[in-house]
């Protein structure tokens, strides 16, 4: 069967009643199964289109190169400013991915297909957050060596804590970013709306990320307070977003 | 109207978008196992009515009862919705799309996607992404998605638009067969003549209201025409 339309296509067959009976009438997928299916679908779409990752990489690369030509800091100065530079670059780059995450759900109005299904709203939200986390984590993994080379970075404090800061900080960015991107998808200028909503509410998290990174790179003070603050921020905002997402998804 | 309990009851349904009322007090009952064609000019409220039945629009006032429930969430497994856009991911093939949507409905039967794709006259082995389908193929695949969860109620918005006449007639035959199996079908269309002999009732809408219900397809009944 070719699947093409026209006079050559075969006549449509009505589904046999027994075929319908094979389908479990109300077998509910576990929310975790739906989250995994949605995540795999998003990863597959991104692998095929590379919409988000290409834009993020290009943007971050520009930031690294332009800033490295604009400043010529000593190693000590680099350690002081690198935290801010790195996280601001990742924040701006993440916005690109966050805008894409819902844009592909709006094409052909596929989001409506999710809304009419019995799948829980939070499964969709968690899948989107985890997907964005993976995209931004890939970006960070690829860009961090460049930052280290261009800014001659070396951690004087406990370097392993940088991984913790990166994980908690990235989660803070993507959990709020995914939520506010969903809020802004029905607005006319959503690319502008997202940073307007996201950046102010991310200030405590960015402050904690920058301070913790600077503390670890310079070794002058402990990053513990800032890491705890980041963890608390993540917990509060993840809970809040999960509680409110269904309302956002079903808003007209 | 028959004595059988209605599958959908709509009572004084009003839907406003800002100051514009898309539905202005729709009241109707729809019996099960019937094929309804919803007709009317652009802006008559057909799509808004369908989206409200599908739980995508919230009524501004009035009530919608489907299969005895006022909450769409409770009966969403029994409803299949086909919109004017395809509701499919362009980057994935038909079977990949349906595989994903099957998971949302908890459908464990791995063959179900292939079965409904065959039922609409497409090839489940087709590896091309949906974005490269012709418009008619997209419509068929969209119908396959709506059929995936074996719903008791099918809400179809312009199912025959951009479909060639031969394929559209095939789709009508399929829908009539589904009606004969006990499904209740609502099809919003501008190609009402296609449904002559297949639809059980033609529902005419105008300015957000149902103005006539006829068993046979004619031009818009004179008493309701402006």
C-alpha cells in the first residue's frame, strides 16, 4: 500500500469491532510513563530538527569569543568575574531552548491533542523541564572547556561543588523558564515576554549561582550558603510550578 | 428525538471571547449512534461548539453534559477530537506520532496505531515525516489519531477539507461504518453534500445558535435563513 491519495488508493476499511476490543478501555499509563514518552518524543524531535541546541551553542560561542576579546583579565580577575559571565551566557542561551520547547507544541496545535487526552498536565511539564535540563546541560558540557581555556580558569576551592552548583542552577533556570514559557505561549510577543517574566524571578537563583561559582573558583569563602539557597529555591519553585501548571495548560 | 438517553446534552451554552459571543445560548440533545453534520457559514460558531464539547473551550455559562458527566476529564477517553490543524508532529512519521499518543491514553496494544492507520487507508510502514505528507494524507492521519483510543464520540472539524473527492467519499464510508458500530459522530463541514445519505441529521448554525435540525440535506431551511 502506497499510502498516497487519489483514485489509486485502496478503499477505507472500517476497524473491526474485535480490533477495538483489543484496546484496554481505561488502562491508564502511569504519569512517569507519560513523562518518559513525552521526554523521548522531545529528544527525538530535537535530534531531528536541532532547533534549540544549534541556536544555544551559537549564542554561547559568541558570548565567549566576544567577551574574551573585549576583556583581557588576569587569571585572578577571571576567577572573580567568570561566575557572572558563565551564568549570564547560559541564562540567555537557555531562553532560546525554552522558547522552542513550546513552539513545537503550537505548530499544528499539537498541544490540544495532549489537552483532550487523559494524560496529567504535570507529566508534560516534568518532561519539558527534564528535556530542557538535558539541552542546557549538553550546552554547559560543551561550553565549559571553552570558558576554562579562554579565561584561564582554575578552581582554588573544592571543584566538585561546581557540579552541584551547575545542576541546581540549571534546574532553577529551566523549571521557571519552562513554566513561564508555557504562560507566554498564547501571547503575541512571546519571545519578549519570556525574558521579561523569567529574569526578575530568577534573580535570587542567579545571585546564588554567581556567588557560589565565585566562591569555588577563588576559594576565598565557602559556597555552602549559596548552594543551600539554590536547593531551597529549586524546591520552592518546582513545587509551585507543579501546583500551577494545570491551570496554565488549560487557560484559554 | 428518540427515547434513548442522549449522549450529549447542551443547555443554554454561551461562549464569549472578550466582548464577542461565539455561542449564544445553544441548547440541544444528541442521541447516541448517530452521525451529525454541523453546517453553517464562517463565524456561525461550529468550531467553537466542537471545541467546547472537546473540553478545549470553557463555557462562559450554561452546561455541557457528555455521557452523564459535566467534567470532560472524566469522559475524555470516550472522545476523539480531530481539529482543522492536524494535531501531529511534522518531524515524526505517522506511526511514531500515533505511538506517542497511544501512550497518553495508556493503550498497551502496540498494533493499535498500525490498525487505525490502515483503517484510514494509509500505510503504517510509511517512514516519511508527517510534514512531508500531502494535505489529504495529513487529514487521514489526523482522523487516525482521533480514532486511536476507540472513542464512543467523534468530534471532527472539517475532516474533508483539502481531501480529493474519492478519498473524501472513502472517509464518509468509514465514518458511516463507525456510526453503525455505535459511535456518535459530529462533523463540522462546508461540504455537506458529501454527507447526503450518510449523516442522520444536519444541524444548522447561525450567529452562535442552532437554528435548524433536519433529517435530509437541503439548503439552509428558509424559516431560519436571513
